[in-house]
C-alpha cells in the first residue's frame, strides 16, 4: 500500500502565488488530478491559482521553470503509463530530474503529482476519481504549499515575484 506511513500535512497558503501545471494526456486521470490539486489549494486558502495545461508530461519541467520566478509554489501533474518500449523509463527519469532541478535551482517548491503506473487501472486508483484509493493531485498541491509556507517562515525570499507577462487567472 503506497499511502502507508504518510504524514498528516496541513498547509497555509494564504498570500501565496501558486501555479498548477497539468499535462493533457489521459484526460480522465488528469481531470481527477487537477480537481484534487485545486481542492487542496482552496482548502489551504490559496486564492486564484494559475492553471496551465501543457501537451504531455515531458513539457511539465519547462513550464515549471518558466513559472518559478513569479510563483511561491508550483504543482506539476502528469501521468505516464508503461508500454512495451523504453519510452516509459526515459520520460519518468527525465521529468523527475527536470522538476527536481527546477525546484532546487529556483528555491520554489514543486509538488510532484506525476503518476508513473504500469497500467490505466493503477493511474485511475491514484487520481482522486470516484472509487480511487488515493488522491495524488491533492497530495502534491498540499506538499507544495506546506513547503512554501515553511520556507517563507524560515528563509523568506528577498525577491519579489512579478506577474508573468500575458498571464491569465
């Protein structure tokens, strides 16, 4: 059971600027992940999160890198389902490394809501859909906001985060 041992995390997102970057492949699963993330942000008091949709999971890293300078936290949502080629491993490794690099380089927490599953059934079970056993979109958003909240208290940023040009909320 992958949720075994998970901590209870509370997040105060009041005053934080948060963006959610979500892939488009596997629409049913992605809709569940996005709904869970937005619900978590509402529960944490985040107002007007920016939602950006990208074509696939590979594009999450570049979108997060572009948004990091103007946000206090990011949530990356995607799903990769194993197939019969090495594509799964390349995508999973690349996205994990890319999102980690964005977070470490910029100091902006990136909630990792990328499902890496053997089949569609596993993805649906983790997507926060009716009947799902887990809600990884909610977990990723909560983790990102909780981390941003901790960082603003222990290591406040010395930079201001301007509104990105052409951003729509």
